[in-house]
């Protein structure tokens, strides 16, 4: 039996087998099969709606496509490399099921607008899945923060001890990063949700199609106003990869902190066995594999973004085969982001425990209360810059003497400046240092409690 050619009779011979393999995308764009079926059903309904085909033919196309969906879900339909891509695979199987009517499905449509439609339908769904995962991640952060409003943790700048913080305040910083990610994806989704269906290969079609009808069926917000733009636009994919890259930046920053916190040098957290591994030769080791993998996988998503930007920068209008390369970048980025969000959520929920006693010791063993000494003097009328220099001097002498600020006697304080009184000890106690930072958005316990309440409301209402 002679294989029916994919291409028109203009071609006299088949592709070289190696070129056919090189050209094919079925190995990865099978990911789009259900979106291709959904988009094709809408197209078939539109063809019948506009009278381009009969209502009976339209119904036959829609039911045949639904049969293919069932076959795929049950594992009965698994096209191979000879199908070239998912679009041809579906059309070929449809023709086998419904006969020559199946060959009418591609009327007034090109693979160019077809693949653009499928990709947008796919990405629209995946964005919502990722946004849901972000909400779960945020919820876990809030749960932990609720239990650690008055737990103190050293705060750092330049990876040097700076000022003590409420641990809840520290975790809320990641909550707000994730909130921006959630909002950013919503904004990206607006430009994903535009229909290119009906743009044809690049110039539209001579058939009396109704693009707004298919857009409504597929729940697109609008249609592309220019057919050239519709088939060649990948801005939405690049925007998604930008948003995905920022999600990974935020997860990677948290991962780096967890890695540091779990080290023997910090000992701020204990990793539980469910989210850590050991060494093949060092029996004492417990390795932070989850955050290390998240940190490593971040580069994959960055790479896909860079690849897409480079691919697009020199493409003339309209469609070019280069655009086939967008699929694997998108698919892998979506899978990577989803997997990393899930892993980090599990790690936070059940894979680590904060060592509150160690944290309390950590904030009591440094000079991170030095700014509060300067503030103490400034509140008593000493110009801040003068106070700053005085405190720098006392830190220097204390280090030389092997003391902390809390170890200085009242007479030593008053030798530095007569404005010091016995209440200096309370002012520089770590808990008071944190509690006193009660400005809006600060780490003070009162502000953190309000911030947690606002965050709970935010993820519940939005």
C-alpha cells in the first residue's frame, strides 16, 4: 500500500529519512494534542456555522475529533515519526475515522495559525496551573511565618551580619516575591489569550470565516488584528519565559538561603530525612538536594529565554521553521517551574525545621544592634552622624577587648557620651531591636502581624 504523501504533488520524491527525522516535531509537540483537538473542533464548528461545510459534516468532524481524544487518553492512539507533527497526525486519524469529510477540516486554515492557536491554549492552561502552585507556595510561607513572628533571625547585607529580623518578616519577603510572580503571570496571560486562528499562512483566507466566533468558542479575549503578526508573534512566549525566569530567581534565592542555613556553619535549620539525601562515602552527611536542584535548574529556564530571544531577533515575517524551536523551550520551562514550585513547597511544609534556640543565640552574639545605639543617641538630640561615629569607635574598642555591646558597663557607656542611661541595655536587646522597627513594612512584631493578616486576605480574595 502506497503511503499518501504529506505534501502536494509538486514533490516527486520523499524526504531523506534522516531529514524526515530532523524535520519532525511529533516527539515533543504531542504535548499539544488535546489543545489541537479542541482548536480543530472550534474550527470545524465555525466552518459549519458559516456555511463553508454542511452542519452534518461539521458534526461529523467534531465527533471524530472527540473520538481521537478518547483514543489518545486510553493509549490507543500514539502516532509515530511518520506523522511528522501532531497536527498531521490528528488530521490523518480523523480521515481514517470519518472518511473524506476529514480532509475538509483544514479548509481556511494553515498549520501556521493552527500551531499558534494550540500553543496559546496550552500556555493559557499552564499559566493557571503555575499560578495555583504559587498560591500554595505562598500559603505554606504564611503558615510558617505565623509560627515565627517573634522568632529572631540575623539579617544580612553583603552576607555580613546587619540587623536582627523577625523570621516571619524574612519569610514574608519571599511571599511578596511570589505575589509579584502571580500578578506578572496574570498580565502575561492577557497577551497569551489572543486568537491567531483564521490568520491562515500569513495573509488570511478567501473563505467567509468568522474569527470572532472561534475565539468565543475557545474563550479567547480577542483576535489578532493583523494576520502577519498573528502567525509570527512569539512575544507571549518570551514574556512567559521572562516571568518563569523570575519565579526561578526567587526560588533559587530561597534555595541558597536554605543551603546556607542548613550548613554546620549556620545551623539555623535542620533538614528532615524526607527531603535530604546522604553521601555515598561520608556517613555523617545530610545533603540539601532539593534546594541545590532548584538552584541548578534555574539556569535551564534562563537558557530557554535566551534561546528564544536569539531565535526571534533575526526572523523576517511571517512564519519560519525556526519557530518550531519554541515548543521544547516552553514545555521544559513549564515542567521545570511546576516541579520546582512543588518541591520547594514540600520542603518548606515538611522538610525542614527552624532551630529557634540556635537562632536566638545567633542574634545575641554579634554587633547587629550597633545601629540601635546610634538611634538611641539620635533620639536624645545627638546628631545622627556624630552618634554613628561614636558607635563605630565603641564597636572597635569592644572587638579589641573581646566584648559585645551588651557586655559594656554603664560607666563605659557614659564615658562614651553622657546621654547614655541604664535603659541602653533594654534598647539594644535583640527582641527590642526588632520590636522597635515598627515603621510600615518594617520587621517590628506589630507590623509583621498586620502584614501577615493582609497577606492572608490577599490570597483569599484575589
